[in-house]
């Protein structure tokens, strides 16, 4: 009972940040275009396939909350700079926004941004990529369907092979 109370009270600050994040206009305090760019980037990092992709599991909302509440101002500005860079490269290459490009164009643009971007852009892209992977791996679907989740994984196996 004490453990359950401790878990419940430790989760209250996160609940507060999630509720406040849904009220805010955008996690990066930037236009809707950057939010669409972020969603399209996350869709390219973990696309739909045999398993649900990152967008269908709600990872973009997780990334926006993490960028708003859990990273430093320098990391926030690096992520915003990276998204603006990605958007500008897309407009220069194809004349449309990053979100309006097809999957192949977005993949090429994202790879080129990782190669040709400056240090700030690369840091922002790496941050968004790591938050995307972390958000996907901590999703309920991943924990229950892809990796078998066990509450207490230390079971005793009598006849375990030695080598």
C-alpha cells in the first residue's frame, strides 16, 4: 500500500505537465508548420509497417511534451533550429513544406540534414530522434506486444542451459 501511494504521488508532477502541455498552443512556441514538420520527421524515423508506427502510438505528443518541459533552453532552440533547417531545405529542394513531401523525399531530406547540417542542427535532430525512439519504446503497445512485458522478470528457471 505504501509503495502504491509512493508511485501515485511521484506521478503527479508528470500528470500536471501533461495537462498543461495539452492547453499550450505548441510545444516549441512556434508556428503550426514546425509542429507538422516534427510529426512528419517522427513518421520517417519510425514509420508504419507490420507494427504501428510512432505517429499512431502518439509519440509526437510525447516528444512535444519532453521538448517543452524536460530539456534545457539550448536544446529547445537546437530542436527548433533543426526543424526550421529541415523545412527550409525542403522548400529549397522541392518547393513544398517537409510535411507535404512524400516519404521518399522526406527520407532523403532527413538523411541530408544529418550529413550536411551544422552542429546545432545535428544536435537538434539527434535530440528529436532519441526522444522519438524513447517515446516509442515506452509506449504501451511496444511494452506489451513487441517486447513481452513482465512485472517481475526474475523468475527461477530450473533447467536453464549453461552455455
